[in-house]
């Protein structure tokens, strides 16, 4: 296939050098710019979701705070730490690839994958918890639980801001009833708090009220928007994580075969860039989704 | 014969350096977790969010500069990173300028 | 030395080299699995032509329906599907890929003196993704299509439409990645693969235009991808952020959609402007006027194009204050385009203009894009837009810039570089005839639509008041002429593949780097890697082009 003008001449090509490049430096520069361009477009991809989050959080901050408080910040924080550790092990993988240390490379790739898998495991636990508490925003996708005759989600007559504290959990004496797997949210106490203290946004003043009264159903709908964004954003992130694990599998195989050394380690570095990017997205998702309403919980209310 | 073309980009940062960055990231995470529980809204509304975002930006900068080696990367890469944030800012700002100036606005009571 | 080497050694030669990228291997696998950017470009050429014809059939159907005021040929529901599908086919599967994926892929490595693009396998993947997305879209059209308009506005597309939004939306989502990978490849290539001596300011303006386009592709396309994804999730799950009944906002969809789709129109037109820069300069045999201005204005259009999307939302419910900002910026974004027009005109002045077919297309672009661009300013004034929005004025405006601009530039580029790509000259006589038919047919089709729109005829309606019928008949008549004018190149270009005169390396004696290799080029583009010592568009002594020798050896191009 080669039609270099004088193709009979022997031209030394370094192993791993592709034919369109004249030397390894050009190949490395190209691959690096290429990967960064890919990350630029990934940033814009997630950016659309952050825009939607920004719009709705600024419209309905109380609903977002309420929804966020029911996310378990412990699991979220743990996941953040897990990902940071995996970033460290990834960076060390690149370091050892550069040094040509095959065994340590392989060990650190395995550790990175382990932490990545842990992240996904914790996510599965969280999603399962939402499933069990009627917090999946899509109707029909929550645990369906028919109650015994007469059992009710909440006692009749109680307004939505006097329901069982700050969580959507029904009080202990009530059974979880959700025959159609609907999205369940009954507690609008944060809206009442904001109303009493006078810091509802204009959108909230319209959006939470019917006939001048705080309407639990309308508030629930806004919380539903929060959970929709939560699932889409963390779901897309988890998808990227899965792709990252597949990438790591390939990297593990090639590193095990000893392909990478001081002269040729770009694939490891590029995979590292992707992995760190996924970590950075989570660094923003964690405070924006899990921590935004905590100060309401602890400020003596 | 293999040439070493990496004279200037070997070992940007050694193991202690990576561990130091790691420590900063962990501290940042713990910090953001606990600051979130303290009500800072008496300073100005949204202070909690601002602090959380500042911590997040610091963590991101650490990951980008040191783990992703941007600190030692050519200026084109710096430009690409800066451009992506600038474009995100365009998207956020110009979308929000609509929502903030509607009569059913966000910050008007 | 064998015959192959002898042929490659001589550099300039007349006729078609016995071994070139087209015949070096001829199995099906060597085409479908190729990494050669030139073969990938040809496969794109065939594919975009197919989609263009499908989109054209939908256009013909629209114009036939609009011959009469009543919705008698098609039911309104069907008509909705037809104009939606015309838009989707034309925009996503023809206009966006056309110049970059065909001409850009073919020419950028040659113009910068490289063997191939930086990432050939990514180029091939980009083609595969395009084919898959196109097949999926066609499947969606065949099982019933979509009727939401190519803009997919919510809540109709998420909640109420009973058509195949998911399949076609998914096809568009996937197609976006083809676009992103192409743009990524171009940026890397232009940064790292330039030949020695090929500095940034010696690059042809075609390359600058594609660099700017690639920036837009990378920064904008992911946003429409996530928007279509959100649309799909909302449609499937029946809950979402665009649903007003739960507090969502349909206008957010419009913001996110147009954040990409406005820059998308610059993805469509910037490469066209790059082609026109080449055509005007080369067929005036004069260095282009204001090279740096044109180069930077391409970048400026790419950047400013991201700041104006709200002009599609003036009457949507967007805040009028935001509307004012977007309106002002729309005026600003017209300035770089105007700079280009002035520079092209100045290039023509005192040039040695020859009216070959490609030049006819280039000049046509200048006139038609001028009208399209100016009418865009009318639409960009918020007050006037209240009257003109969603009328045929908008339809006429965007067809002037898209067809009168981009498609004409594309045809000009195809004709200009046809000898380079295939080694053959087409019939100049038929080329000129079809260029003129296209120009006349186009104006007859779309100029009446400005009048119709101003008088109030709404767009996307199958039926209209009877007083608009005369202008609609003119428009349909023009469409027939335009259709013939566009079919003719298919015939004479294909005919030239077998019967056309061999073009030689440089049929028009031009200084560009692409004209300093054989037609068709060898597999790795150049017999010996070039070293560039001349400026761009250097028609004088400094070009290093041995005109006497080239004239002696080259086959004369057929003129009439």
C-alpha cells in the first residue's frame, strides 16, 4: 500500500507510529489536541444539563432544597471521595506508565477500576433507595405497594407543611402505599418556611399556590423536576463512568501486555484525561445536587 | 534507535506532589460537606451556593492543573480549556438573561 | 526505476497518472475500510447527493401542493410531515456535512501539504456514524415520519405528536457525533500536520474557514445532542422539564435547541464562504484582497454566531429585554460577513476575471448571499420580526442564504475541484448552462416568497388565501427550473468520469498547493512532501510555479 515516492528505501518507523505522521512528537501532539477537543465537546454536552439545572433552581429554589435534602449526602460524599481516590490512582497509573513500570501500572489500573466500580455500586444503592421511596420521577417506575385496607399515606386533613418533618418518609405508623408506582412527595414545609419568612421567588409565588393556598400537589411537581434532573444528570454521568470502565479494561489488557513505556504512553495519558474529566463533572454534581438545601435543615428549623 | 523526545515533560510532578494534590481534594470535599450545613444566608442570599462553587472550582483546578497535566501543557490546551468555560458562561448567561428579565422574574419580588 | 516511480518522479505531467488514489486498490473492502481521506470524501459525496435528492423530492412535493390555495394534494397532517422531512434531510444530512465532509475532507490535507488527516480512523468512523444515522432517519421516514417541523418544538414533540419523533430524533443525535468527529479531526490536522513553510498566514482561506467551522461544530453540536436526548427522555417517560403543566418551560427547549441551531447555520455557510474566497481569487487571477481580514472574520463569525440565537425566540415568550440584546448582537454578527463581501468585491476589481463555471457560481453566491444576509437583518430587528416571523419571508431569507449561498458555493466547489478529484474535465458548455438555470430558477422560486411573506402568507401551511396563488405559481415554476439546473450536473459530471478530457495537474494554471500534484493525486497526496516558500494566492513570480513548463505539459481544459 505504500507509495512513498521512493518506497524501496527503508524508513524506520517507531513502533506505534501511524503512517500519516512524520514522527512520534507529531503523533503525540495530535492525539493530545484531539482528546482535549473531545473533552471540550463533553463539557458542552453536560453544560446543557447544568443550564437546565440553573434555570429551574433559580425558579424554584425551595422545591430543589426539599428534594435535595432527601438525597443521602453521606453516599454522595462517599462517592466523591471514591472518585477522588480513583483520580489519584489514575494519575499514578500514568506516572508509572511513563516510567515503564509494568507491574505498578497494572496494579493502579486495577485499583482505579475497583474504585470506579464502587462508585457505580453506591449509585445503584442510591437509585434503589429512590425506587423504594417513590422518588423516581417517572410514573410507574417506583416500587408498587398496595396497602392493607384503610392504610393511608398521610392522615387526612393535615396540610402539606405539617407532614412528618422534613422528609418524604411517611411517619412510622403509616404504611408505604403506592399501588401505581407514582412519584410520591407530600412534604412542602420548606415552601411554608420561605413563605413565612418572605423569600419565595416570583415563580414560586405562582408555582406553589392554588387560590392563594399552598398546594402540595403543585409543590410536588416542582420537586419532581428536581428528581428528573437528578436522575438525568447522575445517570448520564454514570453512563460516562461505565464507558470509562470499558476504556480501563482495554487499557488493563494493553498495559499487561507491556505496550507502554517512556517512549510510548500516550494512550494511558489520554485515558487518564477522560477519567479525570468524569471526576470533575462529579465534583460539581455533588454540591449542586446533594448539598444545596442542607443549611435549611440545620439552621434551627 | 529510539529517541527520547520527552526531555522536558518527564515526571511533571512526583509521587509526593500527587499525594499533596489528593490531600487538597479530600480536604475540599470534607470542607464543602460541613460548610453546607452552616447557614450562611445572613451574609447574602446564595452565599452557601457561592462557597460551594468556589470549593468545587478549586478542586477542579487542582485536578485539571496537576492530574491532567494542564500546568505543563502547551498554550493551545490552556486556550481550549479557557474557551470551554467561556462558552459555558455564554450559554448560562444568555439563557438566564431571559429568565431574569421576565415579568415573572426570579429575583424580583 | 519502474514505470510507477518514473511517473511519480516527474511531478508535473499531462493526463491522468496510471497509479493514483482511485485505482491503487479497487476491491469493495478497500473502499469501505479505507483510511484515505480522499476516498472517504468521495463516499460522502455520493451519500450527501442521495440525501439531497430525497430532500429535493420533498421540496418538489411542497411546491406541487402549494400550486393551489386549498390543501388538495396533501392533507395538512401529511403536509406537516413533508416539510419537516424536507428540513431534516436537507439540514442535517446534506447542508451540514456537505462542504466540510466532501471538499474539506478531500482538500484540507492536500492544501496544507500533508499525507492525510491527523486521525484517519476517526474520519472513517465519522462516515460510518453518518451512514447509520442517515439509514435510521430514512427508516423513520419510511415507517411514517415526523410532523413537528425540523425544530421539534415542545410540548408538541414531547407530548402531543403521534409520529416517529423518537427514531428521527435519535438519528439526529447520532448524526451530531459524525459532525463533532469531523470538526475535531480538522482542528487537530490544521494545528499539527502543516508542511514545512506552511505558516498560518499562508494557509488558503478555505482552510481558515474550515478551522472556524470546526470550532462551531465542537462547541455547538453537543448542546443539540443533549437537547434531543432530553426531548426523547421526556417523550418516553411522559415527564420532563419542558412540560408546562408541572412547572417546566417549553421555551428552555427553544433556548437549548437554538443555541446550536443558530451556529449551525454558520456551520453551513462558513465553508461556503471559504470556497467562494478560493473561487473569486483564483478566477480573477489576483491575490485576494484583505487576506487577514477574511481569515479573522471567519473566526469572528464563528464566535459571534453563538451570541445571537435568541433572534429565533423573539415572539416565543422570551423576555423583550433579552430580545433587545439578541437583536443588537444580530446586527453585530452581520459585520464580519459584510467585510468578506467587500473584500471579495475588491479582489474582483482590476482582476483578470474569467467566467468559467465555478466562477459563475462564485459570483452567484455573492449576489444571492447579499440578499439573504440583508433580509436577515430585517428579521433581526425585533419589531419588524413580529410582523415577519413564521411567514414566507423567513423561508425566503433562509433559502437565499442556504441555497443561494451554501448550495451554490458547494456546486461551485465541486466544479472547481472536480478535475483535481477525478482527473477529468466536465463539459464547460453544459456547466455554464446549468449554472445559469440554477441562478434563474432559484430567484424565480424564492424571490416571490419575500413578497408572499411580507403580505402575510404563513409558513408551514398547506392552504393559503387565494390572492397569494399567482406568486406561488411563479415559485413552483421556478422550482422546476431549479430542479433541472441541479439535475444537469449529475448527468454531465458522471458523464465526464468516462468521457471527459484528462485535466492534467493544473488546468487553470493556479498557484494553490493542491494544483501542484497530479490529478487525481497519488495515495499520499504528493510524490515528495512539499516545502512551502510562497505566500497564499501568489500569482506573481514568487509562487514557484513554473508556468511555461506547466503550460507545455498540461492538457488544455475544454472551453465550450
